[in-house]
């Protein structure tokens, strides 16, 4: 099937809704300030996540954000927080929107062989935001409203073709939309800066070169179709040459980068969640026959079997993997999660409590341990863990609901409505979100640090003409 035939109707739907909905801050943009960039990024995410599947697994979101934040730490103080998301889509794509929001598709990640290649893509996208490339082009294009910006960003980054051109009438002219595609100079700067961030973070920038070379080859392997990424990040051939020269002239020894074994587990987990489970099971079975002593293949089999509902076989495969790698944290964690999902709480607790002691910053372990305590009515323990998960990984949406529910049980209505408001907002249940935020405002003290944020959210939703159902 042609890629455009798969994605265009879906993206057209996104664009139709983006342009039809009232958007907070609908007035004139004027000069694009940092605060307005944040608003654009936040609104883009809110619209996108309702019409486009975003991976919300606590481990996968934590992993990509950990790699991204390792790179961001090399930039120095920044005016906004960078956040990283995985879009469930088979195309080869990655993009960054103003305000620090960076997206990579599952299709792109599946083309990667090691963490350094993922870091190379993220470093490049971080550099576009760091250089305010898109923000400056938006300023030059004199875009009128936030709504028109959202429509233009959807068109440029999500691959809408000529079929959607008529939808851009009244929001942004086709020529202005074209301006939002990166120039060759901007791409060169993003590559050069990305090279710098990778070296400082301990990655070998050769991995950036290798993933771009794969993109270049993919054009030919896919029958001449241009991956979405290349339509917005042009001149891949000249960029590969420039990166090769930069590597050749680098005056010091490059970091080895090393081989992070965890990336392979991350990729298998992603495949199990977003891919075809029977296909993964066949591949892992073949690989385990070829190399029976590699625990990764038995782990992959376990994930596929669990996805297919074959619970007992999944447990056996997890245990086979653990027999080959007894101290492997990642295998133990997913076995514990599988036990929890099968309501085998005693077995899950045995693993989760031990893992939480050995790795107290692992958000997935803490989340499922919190869920277990919640099942056992140990509310205070669960709340403490959920708050920690939220602080470790703000992009993980499900924990908002758990926090809101438990604070409600404890009678802390301000906090309960605060978190349930954000959960409703993420689910794009705007009337329900407004209801919760108003309740939160009524129950929170004006001195509470969350109070001003609640007022801001109420103002945004009111501008959207959202009405609470009685």
C-alpha cells in the first residue's frame, strides 16, 4: 500500500478538526514570544493526541525522555521544558514544534539499531528548537492566529499532500505553509549543533550519520517515495557529506558511545505494544532457535505471548529469559508487570518491592507498585509513589487519573479535581476538564502552587467557549 494512501485521510481528519475547533488565544499572534511558543506547543499536543495515537507506556515514555534529557542537559539553561513523545505510526518521521515538544514515530524507531541513532535524531530535533528555526519562520510568515499555526504545523509535519490544500484556505496560504519547511542552512546548523550535543553527552555522532544514511537509502528501497521526514528535512545527501566532513575534521577523539543493551529491550517492548504480536512471536522464536542462549529473544517471545493473551506461556518465556540472565532488571520488571496484570498480586509484589529498592528512580516499577498498593487499599503508599512517578515522567498521562482518584478517596478535593482536570484535558474531554478545574479552584488555597495553573487552564477553556454540562 502506498504510504500516502494510508496516512492522508487520517491526517486530513486531524486538519479538519484543527481548523474547525475554536482555540484559546485565537487573537492575533503578533511577535512570537517564548510564551506564545509554549502555547502553540501545548495546543498542538492537545489536538494531536486526541486524533493520533501516542504511546503512553510508562517505560517507553520514560526511556525516550531519558535519552532526550541527557542531550538537553548539554544545552545550558533553557526557556522551556523539552518533552519527547512516540507517535504510533509506520512512517519514517520525527519533528519538533515550538515550545519544546519533540515527536518520533514508531516506524522511525524500528529503523534504528542502537541508542546512538535515536540520540542522533533527537539531538537534531532539539537543535531546531534551540535555534528557534520554526519560530523565526512563523514570525516571518506573519501567521495571524494560533489556529492557523496548528493547521500549518499539521500540514507540514504530518505529510498532508495536495488533497488537503483546499483546507488551508482561510488559515494559511500554501506559499506561507511551504516557508515552514526547514532551509538547507537550518538543517546544516541543526546537524552541527546536534553533533556538539551528542559528543558532550557521550554519544558518538557517527550514529547520527548512520541513521541519515538509512533515510537516504530508504528512498530507493521504497520505490522512490520520499519518507515524510525527508520532505520537511531536505537535502539529506548534502547533509551526509557535511556530517562526514565534520567527523573527519573533528580535532579530538570521539566518544565510543558504547552499546546500550537496554535499547534492544526498548525496541522489543515498542514492537510488542505497537507492532504485530504474531509476527514478533515468529521472529523471536526463529532467533531463539538460532541463538538459544540470548535472553533477549525469550524476552521478546514473552512480550508477544502476553500481548496475544497466552499468559501461562508468557510466564514460562519470561522465566526462561531470566534463567539465562538472572539479574536482568528489565526482564524482572516486565515479569512483575505481567503478574500484576494477571491479578497475581503476591508474585508481583515480591518482584516490584525488590526492584524499587534496587532502582528507586524507575517510573514503571514505581507506577505498578503504586497500582498494587492501590489494590490493597494502602492509599498513602500508593499516593507517594504516584507523585514520584509524575515528577519523574510528566509525559505519562495515566498517573493523573490515579492521583485524582486517590486524593478524592482521602477527601483532598482540591488535589483530586486538579489531577482529574488534567487527565480530562489530556483526553480532550474539555467540559469535564473545565468542571474539575473549577472545582479545584474552589477547593485549593490561593497560596497553593497549583492555584495559578488552575486559573490559567480555566481561562484557556473559557476562551474555547467550553461549557460545563449540568
